[in-house]
């Protein structure tokens, strides 16, 4: 039933992993919090705990990463400190984009705004869950699109990008799609249903 | 920037070594590289550090002639036998490369570091830069990757003896043999895989050449137990930086397992050569390398067309 905190700030890889390993090998630790001061160590400790049968959350508090591992068979719930926690997965936001331009008035301006919008989406942080591209929105995901680097960045952060296959086919862009999962209307409807909040741009 | 008509390769192309023309027939290749220990045995570390430093000359298409030791060592606190073993390993590699040791310089330092300053020669018309990838090229890699992960696993004592031995021998292998075979082929560009990992050095080549390069992820040879070690959380910090640095210039044509992505970004010590040459020659080169003892050789990528420099993963 043990609960342990391990301060590994200032330690370089692989030492945080080794200290964590030594701690949990003593046994009986249901909940372990490891403090590290760099993202690399945080990811490594998180992987190690994940592989050793813990569910893991990383909380970034002013540059100190709290890697919280909870043994999976344990019934305790992870208590997430409020306020300064940057990572929370309580809200799932789906953004549906049905155009390659933002708003009406001037198309050149509209394209620039759309580029900016996609660039800035990352500010939603962990709550951004899915990005659905339909109709002319699929043009953002094909080769030559200025938004590709931003979309790649989002995907790396764990955002699932769904690209409408019917739409790609309609614009003859199936071969040129560079990112995201080519998908169907059922997946899109399911994504919108499961999301806690849907933001739609058309 | 330095200006001199005889300066053939300088700092600006982030190439492996500098090249300076002495005559129409002869150019000087100069490089220096020294590292902190990546294995526990001092003799092995010496061999690896020397092979790592000599590699830059091979990557430019050159032949090493002379070397000088660069040493940082806690001479008053640590057994001098350890230093002797490091230097013995280094000298063995210098001789294997057909070069001679001229001397060296040492500094007292709490942390051990060892490497070489190497001088070699190359014909001025046969310098292999990193920026001349052409249409229709394929890329051949001559060693398996994963040495950064395994060095971390070795430090942690979490790797089998067999895997440690194989990683050690891979790092201690000179790129001389691969380079000698490579020089028989119409090579357009070459670099060696070191601190920026396969991803970083391929990206460097892609950007410098103005090409999109596609890496065939499944074809890249990995050292044993690398995947397991990454899943254990044994990726070195430098490899994380590589991954994040490259992230925005990578397109996943097919989704790549994040653990495999980390290995592609893993910082290598004394990695293999990455050689760009016409596709049919690349297949022949890989086959000849394999049949002549460079067992880790494989065709791992292809030039996909002009761009600002992008890596596609497929």
C-alpha cells in the first residue's frame, strides 16, 4: 500500500530510471511520484513505469516534471493538483474544419487566417483531441500545404487527425495526402459524438 | 566566413571535416573529435573513440595519414593504467587505419574524454560532400543503429553481455573497409552517422542538397536489444533533443511506432557511413559490402525530389 516520492532532479539519464527501478523493486509501492527537471527524464521514467504495470501521468509544474505512477490493480485514483497543472485530460475537444479559408470577404486573407488558426490550435494543449478535415478542409493535409508542419506538430502531440476520404477523392487528392488518417463519415460522426466539445469552422 | 580559393569544404555546410587544396592532385582533410566514455572497458573506449574520430576522414572520401591524441583525464585521482589502456586501444585503431601517431595533448579533468585530431588526404576532385544528393539516388547505411540507447543501457547495467559486445564491436569498427568499397562506385554524397542520429544526419543531407529523402524505416538495421531498452526508458537526453529538433521536417507517410522513431533519432557514436548514389549502384554496393564483411549494410532510403529538405518516413 506504499506511497513513495523520489526526487531525481539534477540527475542525468539513466539515473532517474535506475532509482525508480530500485524503489519499486523493493515492492509494495502502489503509488510513486518521481520528480525530474527535464522532459527527457520525464518521458523515460514514464515509459519505465508504464512497462512495469503502472498507469502514468506527467504533470509539468513550473519546469519540474512530476511523474505519477499508479499500480494498475490498485483502486486509488490519481489526485491531480489543481491550478498550475498544465496537463489534464478531462475535456476532449474535437475541431471540425470544412474549409481551407477562414471566413468570407477576401480569399487571400482567408487563407492566411486559416494558416494562423492551424498554427495556433496547439494552444488548446492536451484538451485538443481530434481534428476533423472535411470538404475543402482536406486541402490543408496534402502536399504543398503551408499548414503541414503545424499539423505534423499536432499529430506528434497526440492529436488524431481525421481526413475525409470522400472529400480527398472528390478533389482528386487521395494520392497527395501527407498527414492524418483517411476516414469515413461513420468515424467522423463517432468522433463528434464522443467529444466533450465540438468547434466547427465552415 | 573564411575566403580562400583553396578552401574546398569549410564550416558552412556542416560537413564532417574540413578540406583544403594543396595542389591540383592533393587536398588536406582535417578533423578533430573527442568523446566521454560510452563503454566501461578503457581499452574498448579507446578503440571506439579513435574509430569515431577517424570516421570523419572516410566520410569525406579521404585516407587518414597522421593522428594526435586529445586526452582529458583525472591524472592525480585515477589509476594511470586506465589511461594507458585507453591509449593502447586508440593506437591500435590508428595503425589499423594505416595512419601514424605523431603525439598529442592532455589536460587534467575530473571527467575522462578521449579522441583524435586526424589529418588525411584526398584528391581535390574526389571529395565526397554531404550536399550533392541527386535525382534517382538511393541511400546506403553501413552500420546498424542504436549505440546511444545501448551505451545508456550499459551504464545502467540493463543489457545482456552479448548485446554489449556487439554494440562495442560495431562502434570500434573502422569505416575504412566500407569507404574503400564505396570509392569504387559513383557516389554523389556521403556523411557519417554520429551525434545527430540517423534522422538528424539524413535531414542535414536533405537540407544541404535541397531534396526530400524518404527513409524505409523497416529496412534500417538495429542493434540487438535496442527496442527493448527504449521501452525501458533508456533513451539518452541527446536523442530526445534530436527527435524534437527534426520533428517539424518529418512526414510520416505511414505511421511509425514512436519507440522506433526515437531509435531513428538516437545519437550514435562511431556510426556508419550514409552514402547517396544511383539506385541500381546502391543495390550493388549494399550487396558487395555485405559479402565483404560489412554485415550491417542496407539500402535505407531514396531521394524523392527537390524541396527545402524534408524526411519522409515509410
